[in-house]
C-alpha cells in the first residue's frame, strides 16, 4: 500500500474484533482473578455486545 493512500476503516468488522479481544481479555482476567477459565465466556459476551454497538454506530454516520 502506498503511503499517501488513506485506509478505509468503515469495512472493519468490529463485531468479530470484539469477539476475539473480549475472549482473550476475559480469559486472562478470569485466570488471574479466579483461576477458572469458564468466566472467559463473560468476556466473549461483553466483546460481542461492544463490537456490535460500535458496528451499529459506525453504520449510522
């Protein structure tokens, strides 16, 4: 990609990124605090909701 081209961030699927990062962060925090990986599901849910909210706001503009 040339340096003078701007990236089009409107095509980024934030819902998918929210799932990936939510699961990773949820798993890390769950292992540190409780030692039980089951709580990584909570991180997945939060990541999905936040990613979908970002996608929803992005499409309104």
